[in-house]
């Protein structure tokens, strides 16, 4: 942990970042809050947080991902087509965990909610799923969202932590340990 003080709770943290002083950031925050208000229509979570067979291997050959035979067999058994694009292992893991990736003119993005951005003050770094293979395909850290919201989900600190809080509440997914810290500190 760094020299800054860690907020006493997630509520305190959200309160501290709710209203940015910069007008452009304030407008982005209002958009993020609107997205969150519409999350039932705009966000898809996996049904389960199971981590099928541990992390998938990401072996690129001619720009495509190749899967181990046991993952291909699992996909066949569940009626999931393995995605061979760069983010394909995450998309495949999301679908294997019962997640829906809608198509509304464009295929929705499978977004890593722990993308290395927006660490909690005083806590230090935040997990970057694309750099930590143990989290790259963990369904509890993935959501499907429309392309127009994909960048906002990474750019806005408030929205990023709303997703992370939801992952904690749904699946107790907390790769940084910050929610466990707040839970222990509050005695709940």
C-alpha cells in the first residue's frame, strides 16, 4: 500500500469521486452514471463464476488463438464455439460460464473489469487481467457490454469500480483484496 490513506469504505470512495471538478470529466461521469442506471439493458454478466479448467492457454498462430484439446471438447459439450480472436479466450470463458454476448448491429465486447486502471488511493496497483493469465479468462471478472460503452467502462473511474463492486457482490471476486479489506475493517 502507498503513503496515501485508503478510503474507509467503498461508499466513502464513491462519494470522494462522485463529482469531478473538470467539466469534461463531470460530463463523462454523468454518462457513466446513466449507463449504470440502465445496466439491466446494457450489461450482461456470466451466470456462473466457475473458472473452467483454470486459465486458458493463449497461443497465437498466424494471428489466431489455439485451444488445448480439453477446452475444445468442453466447448463442444456445452455448445460453445471457441473464439479464436485475440480476446477469444475471455469471450469463450464468458460463454462457457453461461454469459450471453448479444449482437445489436455489432457484437458486444467482452470487457475485463480489472484492466489495470483506477487503483484505490493508498492501495497501490490494480490487477490488469490481460497481464495476469490467471484473471484473463476468469468469468467473474468479465462482462459483455455494447461497443459504445466499452471505452467508457475503462475510462471512467466511478463506472470501473461499480463493475468491480458488482463482481464482488455477485461472485466475491476481488483479485486486489480491497473489498475483503473493507469488509474486515467494517466487521461485516
